[in-house]
C-alpha cells in the first residue's frame, strides 16, 4: 500500500452521527476498530479518527526506516491478460495495473479507508448523497490533469452493462433493474445506472446520488476493478497494457507478455504524490507449479512469491535466506450449494450436510491448521464486522434424521466440483468433507477439474468449492450472489476454513 500524506478531509461540519459514535466508544458500545472504520467512512480523516479514539495511528514502513532510492523488486506471480481494469476478475491483474492506475480511495490493513485521488468526501445525513472532492494537480501519464470529467466517465463505464464489470452489482444503490431478454430470447433482469446517479458539480467535485443509504461507498471505491482511467480510454482502444499513460500511477509498463512477465519502470514525468523509492517492479510468471516459483526464489531469480502453496511451505522454511511471513486473513474456502438445484432445494439436505461437516478437522487436515475455523459464514474474526454467533456443533445423528425426513433414509449421492484454483488444499478440503458426510450416509463424489475448465462451470455447478477473497464484509465480490444462495436463515454454508496467507 502506498500512503499519501495529503489525506486530510476538510468539511464545514461533521456528520451528525460522529458525536453519537464517540459516546458509544466511551461507553464500550462499539470497539475502536469499528469506530475508526465508521468515522473515516463518514468523512473524518484517519489522523483525526485515531486521535478521537485516543490511539496513535499505524506507522508506515517509510516512517520506521529511511529507505534508499532505487533498486528493483522481482515477484513470482501469474501474469494474466489485464486489458480492461474495470473487468478484472483476478487480484493478480490489479496488482500489476495498480502501479499505473489508481483509485479514488484506499483501504489499509487497519480497515480504515483513506483518500487517494479524492482528497475528501462528505455524506448527507441520510447517507444517500455523497460529495467527493477530487485532488487538484494530479496528472495522468499523458500530461492531462485528473478532473471530475474523468471520474464521471469511469463511473458511467462501471455501471454500463456492456462493460461487464462486477462493480455493477457492487454499487447496487446506484442502479435500476428492468426486465429484458438474453441473446436466446429468454427473460432476464437487466441492471443499468440510475439516471443522474453521478453528477459533475464543478471541475474538481462530483456527487453520487444513491437510491438507498450506503455507508460503505468510500470503501467500495477501492474495489480492485474500480481503477480510474483517463476519459479517452475507450477512444484509445480500451487496453491499459497498451496505453499505461492513461493512468495516474507512479509506474509505466515497459515490457509485458501474458504468461511470461510484466516489467514496470518508474515514470519519467512528475508524479503527483511522493515519488516511489523503487526504480522497477518485475512480475515473473513461473507457471502454476509452486515448486517452480520456489526454485526461482532459491536461485535468486526472484525476490518474493505472491502465493506459496502449502505443499512447498515446509521446503521453503528450510531454504537458507528465505523468510516466510504469515497473516491470518478472511480468505475462505466456500463449499457452496445452489438452492434451486436438487437435492439442495430441500433445506433439510443443506442442514444435514452442514451438521455432518467437521470444520475443525477440515482446517487441521486440508490446511495444516494454518488459519481459523470457518463458522458457516464468510466473516472472519479478524474483521471489524465480526460478531460471535452460537457455534453449530457437529451432529451426525441429527444429520441422519434430517436426511430421513427429506426422503433419503437409504442414503444420498452427490458430487462436488473443485478446480484447485488457489492450491491443492481445495481438493483436500472436499476430500475431508467426503469422509465426514460418509458417516451420515452421504456419498460425495469429488470431481477435480483443471482450473481453466472449472471457471467455465463454477457458477453453474450445484455443489462446488470457490475461494472467497479477503475484503470488507459488506463489499460483495463477483460471486457474492452465489454465496447468498446457500443461506440458511442468517447463516451461510461455508463448510470450510479461513486460510493463513503465506
């Protein structure tokens, strides 16, 4: 994360909820994490919010040490097609592009959202009207200044169904839904931007007009496809890998080839914020085999790995000079069911599968105990939104009873699809579930698919595993609708574990 020092929010008046939040903090009705996150979303600067909470803000690496300027960092990571930032569906794409293209806001490891290309924001009392001030003096790589016209262009492009961006579902408070037909003439629901949802107030001010209150709007503007490109992006071909100058970031793309490498170099034209210390960033694609990436680190061909597979973790720890950093995240393996497909259309079957699952065993066996046990929803105890709910104890007898009531007293056979898109722990997790379900009389067939083939069916398979990436709880990702389909009252079928990112 790059921190900007120019991040103070200036408003004539604080949002009326702030005094109440301060009182709740004093009384212990909200904790400090929740207070910091909420007040900054309401427009209070991060520094002021930390001061209100009576704590010192987090120090950045730059504050902790005096780094030297220059140098190259080489990262082993998949180099994918990253033509259109607004349609990104993999974080790896944004990891490269975010060095060239930036966001209106930025959310840090402390879950606090700070200004970036926007210098401040202010919501109305009802949280339905949001005014954002655009930072003056920000220049694109082509020399043009960032203005409200660019922001309006990007928002309209995000919310255009023709773009195909996941942001269309994310910013649902800015869209209308109408009846339509697909290419085969079948009726479908079509989402489009509500007329007037984004307004240019003046050269450096835009206003969002929402259909319903949304506290999280500033946070959602850091959704990884929500990058701000120059208003001529479509005219120039709509491909950021060919026109990196249409971003405001500190680096430009010098070399790029899908499946091989992406070489970023510090741009020569003045950058609006503090100039980066690094001269170059290299992303090297070592292929899907994590052992190849590890070999590249051991031989000093790269300096770091984006993902270290569990299968090579112990090997990595044994290589002199390699340091493995671990952090518990909200990344969750979600084994999910579609409730409109048999036999999962019967809630008794879904509950039986949940009761037969041993989530603790799953974490220990499939993920070597690295992480925390999933609680049948995708909220992690490391997130400020987390609230403890009554634990669901494993109950094989209860599972059998529910299956009998659902007409499966003699057993049930189902299939779960898995693509190992984040490592073989996904397959291992389903195998553990297979063993658990067998005790309840359920035969689970594990259908292991190549990752590319899996992504062709992941949203169609009635029962499958998909990894849910860490992000703020109320910000859905592109498959949030599928997770919601597995809802049991207020619970979700996760039947899995949260991972520790290595």
